[in-house]
């Protein structure tokens, strides 16, 4: 643990990311009334539905099955944050990020801290391998949240075995919530099913509404996908539906 912290702090200094978010972004953070503000996801229709975007200082969730649009929405959120000039971090538990696709989606890679993990999808009898890998990813997430440097921090365990994620103690999420509350950082948990979130955070559930008449495939493009996003608010105990059109760009690595 001390070694991991030292390495992360060294990396932050090397990339000049060891400043606080408020230092990196003068004037950012508070709305005119003195309350915490929201950061747009970059998708206007979704931002209008949730009142401006994702709440800062809260832990939110993005959940949905494979091929439901969750990766496209994740990349859009990261891209939108870097366009605003913010620093972002991605704890990629399974090392799934395609860097070229991320750049094509508009993410400024110079503003991205990418922490690559390793979880075995089919560990057989060695279930502890996944548990240790997830615990290491959680430690990395905690160190990043403690740094107070990033506008958006994404913890992606979407392709991790659900059983391994469920075995994480709920106190883990409570501890992480305390780290982010009151800060200017948005923490987004990405998974196949809900894990935890702050009381004022949001859960965005993604799913395919239809395949769309404008669907096109090419060497680089896969677009025209209609994704339905359901917003769940803990305090209001209501669900709101919105359909947003996402364009996904995938790089042909062949």
C-alpha cells in the first residue's frame, strides 16, 4: 500500500496533476447561490433531464448490460470534462479501454490518468484472484479521490464477474462516499448492476431502445444507436426515462 501510494503521487507530480481541482480550475465549483454545482455529461437531452448534469461531491452510477451504450456514455462524460479543461481519471479494472477510440470520442488524453487493472473473467477455482484484483482497484480509486485533483473519476468494473463485485463489503462504498462528499469531484461507478451511490447521486440505467434506421457500419464508424437512459434519484424515489441518441466511434485495430 505505501509503495502504491508513492507511485501514484509520483505520477501525479510527473504529469503536473498534483494540484487541487480548485487550483487547476480557478472559480470552478460553486454556483451563484453558494451550493454545489453540476457537471454536464455532454448530452444535452440527458443533462436537461437531470437538472444540469451529474452532481459534484457525490457518487453516481452508470449501469447496464453489455452493448447497452454504457461505454459510449462513459467516454462522452470523460470527453466533456476534458473539453471543460478538467482533469479526469479512469480506474479501468479489467484494462478494457481502447485508447484510439477514447481519442476519437474527444477525450484529451493529456488530461486523463488511466489506471489499468486486471480481473480474470473466468478464474475457475481461483476466485480469490478477482477479489484481490478488485481490492487493488479500490485502493487506487481511494488514492485518486484523496488527491482532490480530478473533476471526474470513473471506476469501471462493468465486465468484472458480478459475484466478485457483490462480495466487496458495503462499508467500502461508504468509505469512498465520505471521501468524495463535499469535494468538487464527481465519482461515477460503471457496472452491469447497481453497486452504491451517494444519497444525492444518480443512477443512470442504459439499454437499447431500437437499432435505428440510420445504423451504419464502416471501417471506423458504428453509429445511429438509440440508447434509452433511465434516471433514478434516491431522495425522490422516482424513475425518469429519456431516450438519447449516441454516436459511438470505434477504431479498427486490424
